[in-house]
């Protein structure tokens, strides 16, 4: 891999990490507007074996619930399959 390609890949990795950090922070701070701006309307989260829809209606229901347990600040990024 050339230095340019390696630099580009490293920059993309850092950009992806920034999105994940913003996603986790938005959830933990209950900033649902930012949370929704980071995901697609048909997105789902797979948490603890369950599926949590992320469409606007589901996110609005989450707003009304007591704060969920925060996700860890240190996210583990797994490669896609």
C-alpha cells in the first residue's frame, strides 16, 4: 500500500471513530437530535441480543423514558464483515 493510500485509510479510520464517539456521546447525554442525525431512519441497534429500532418514533419514546445506563466512553470498533 502506498503512503498516500495508507494516509487516506488512516484518515478515514479516524473519521469513523469520530462518528462513533459522537454517537455514544449523543446517547449518553440524551441529545436525541444529534443521535438521529448520525443514523439512518431504518437503523437498528443490536444490544444484549435484542433489537432496538432507531426510527424517529422509537427515538421519541426513548426521550420520555428515564435515562438509560450510559455506554462506555471507550468504544470498541469491530471491522465489518
